[in-house]
C-alpha cells in the first residue's frame, strides 16, 4: 500500500501510519499473512460508522432548521447507506489502496460494494483516532456534505409532496413536472426535469430516473422559488 500517494491525493498527513494501513486492510489479507502482525479494518469500521452518523446528524440538524426529525432520519439513512458509502469510496479511489487476500482479489474485491463501504467508514475511524473529530468533520465537509447540498440524496425525501402542500396554500397556483431532456446511453440514462408553477419554471433537477429528476426539481423550487 502506497500511503504517501493516498495522503497526497487526500491532502491529509497521518501522524500514525499504522492506522491508515489498518483502515485499508481487509480480513482476507490478514488471514493469508498470519505470520506477520496485521489487524483488519473491522474495529475501525465500527468506530467510523459512529463518527459518520454524528457528523451527518450534526450537519443536517444545523443546515435544515425546519426539517422534522423523521425527515432528517430518512435523509441521514440515505447518506450513510452502503450504496452511498461505496460511491464515496469509488470517487476517492479507495479501492486501489485496499490490502486484499488473493482469493478476494481474484473475485473482484476491489469493486465489491460492501468492502468499499466498509473501507470508507474505517478510514473515517482512523482519521478520527489520528486527528480528532474536527478533522474528520473537515473531511466530510469536503467529500460528503456538498453532495447533500446538490440534492444527491433527494430521492430519499418526498420533496414533491412538500412542494404540493406549500402551493396548495395559494389556490391560484398549480404545479406540473416536465421531462425536458433525456441524455446518455440506455444503460446510463440521465433525465432533466422542470417543476413548473403557474406556467413558470420554478426548479430544475437531473437524475437517473424520471422520479429522481422530478424530486430534485421540487427540491430546487422549495429552496429558491418565491411562492
């Protein structure tokens, strides 16, 4: 594992390199190297899960002053679920740095969602132990929180219903959604939706499905459109 390369890519310098090595060590690697002193990342994953939940919870609590507890819970669940964590790990190229056993390596372990999600949490746990919660929070601010702001998890929230309830307060307003563009190949289609209120474009959103695009358009309208 090239620790220096990883640190340079993340712009983070660990005080204790054994922590970052442990974060990227899968149990299959430990099982094949019993004669050397290696620890897998499962304990760090446990800790990182708690750091992630607290960091995301704190951010949602402060960012969304009017969001009910139930909605914050749904949104947090979408952010910390395995597919989301896997995507974070992929974007950070974490798979390249994993220490895997030969069998796991041969069967595609570097792309396995569960392994990638686990290493993301383990890294966060290692960072917390090495440099504290503030540095872990800075990492989340750089790599996770911006995606919340751009609506990457809007599929977990029913923004369309929220917007519908809001405009129903004014009987003169109506809302409809229009798919204005479809792009990309059939296996990786992206849709662009407009939320239209009284004939005016109130929001725009993109998504892998029409429903996701409409939810993001509704979210934009809630944040920006003056009813």
